[in-house]
């Protein structure tokens, strides 16, 4: 779990609306982030 002030991995995330945001930027703003990883099994 990331805590305020901890460096987050540097990568960009796409939002549902199609915008791009930086994970580290969201963590520094103390915003909650929900990551969903989907795996295609077939």
C-alpha cells in the first residue's frame, strides 16, 4: 500500500472518460485510486 509522501511508480493511467492521469500525481494529491487488472483467459 502506498502512503502519502511515498514515491509511486511512474506511469500513466487512462480514465473511463478517456483522459490520461499520472499515478504519482494522484497519490501526491492524496486522491484515492482504484486499479482494476483484467486477465483474458480464453
